[in-house]
């Protein structure tokens, strides 16, 4: 009898702890449900509907929006090509160039103050409002007074008549503009990760005669697979859905299309808020979600996610 009472008492205590835990989690779960899950479900439903101008005349059309995207939309092949080039190129800057900056400013530069100042300067593209950042770039590429064009002329090079619509300069501008923003974010993650590596390992490698490049290649990169995976996956998803800098600099869909810089996210935005075809835009967005999931799973496979989450076999 006493054993039964003891079990019931323990069960009530465990139930109380679960209730308290879920009460603390309730505001978070409610926020996720209202601002993430519900919009996602609404987008899924809208992608199967014909919805133009207002939501009052919404009509269910099944897979027609998806069928039209893959068979009739003449812009889709061009937009897909630009998106693949844009994401594939910028992710190299965001994931690996940011690691190089973090390694130089955190490990290679021995004076901590100098490294902090350089990292703060590199954060400027990230902390600037998008409009201010866009205006700065429009000034830099001005055909007559832009510092970039003036520097090219001083070197005997012929600058483009317009960085916005003349290829490949429009592609270079799109990649550099977004690369600076993403690289500054990745630098923060990598800098913190580099500082977390034990100095004993680094000192032991130096005693064995390893130089800085070997230390980076054989110590820091293998030990930082988690941060590299996180930055790569996060930046890929961010790039797939980002269009703010492109829209702010190129101004509208027509100019962006002339420069061949229309990404999938920008095309979806154009369909939704310029043509008011919300159902078609939702279908475009859902395809982007599927692409993001596939790429994330691909990264998990490449980085060996199962091996990364396995418990350590070293007893502490």
C-alpha cells in the first residue's frame, strides 16, 4: 500500500513539473503557432487557389498554379538560373570568406583590440538599414561621380555605362552587395567558435611544428564543423528568401529583369504585390520552401550530421 501511495505521489509531482514547464513554454508556442505555423498553412492553401486583388473572390484550382509554373511561365527558367547562380556564389562568400575574416581577426592578429576594431568595421553592412546600404551602393556605382567608376578610369579600364542593367556587372554587383551583408553575420558565429577552441590543442600543434595554415586546416576547420554547417544552411535559406537589397538598389521588377538579377523570391514578391496574384505567388513560395528543405538535407549528408550528433566516446 505504501509503495502504491509513493508511486502516485511521484506521478503527481512529475505531472506538476510538466504542467509548469508547459506553462512557461505556452507564450513561445502560441507565438510560433500564430506567426509561423498559421501563415505557413495559409500559404499552402493559397497555393492551390486563384486569388487576385482581394481574398473575397478566392477560388480553389488544385494544382493549376504549379502546372502553370512548370509548363507555361516563360520567366521561370531565367529566374531559376539567376537564383542558382546567386545562391551558389554568395554562399561561398558567406560561409567561407567570413571564416577567413574571423580566423584572421581572431587568431592571426594577436592584438585583441585590433581584431575587435576590424570586426566592428566589417559589421557595418549588417547594421546599416537596407535603404541606407542601397543608397551607399548607388553612390559608389554612379556613372559619373561614383568612386568605383572613377577608380576604374584611373586604371585605364572602361567602366560600364550602368552597373544595374549591363551584364556581367549587374551580377557582380548583386553578389558583392549581398555577400558583404552575409559575410559579416557569419564572421560573428565563426569568431565565437574559434575562441571556444582550447588553446592547449593549438599550442601542442605549434610545438609539433605546425604553421598557421596547417592549424587552420587540420585543427580549426574539423573542430568547427557544427558552426560551418549552421552558417551554410542558415545562409542558404536566407539567400533563397532574400530580395530586400536587390529591390532597394534596382528599384522595380523591370530594372531588375533588364539586369537579369530577378531571384525566385523577388519574382514571388512581384507576383504578389505588383500583380496581386497571391495564389500564384504562394505556389512560387512553396516551391522555394521545398528547395530549401532539400538543400538543408543535402548539407546534413555532406557534413555527416549523424556523426556530429553522436555522443562522445571519450569519458570525461
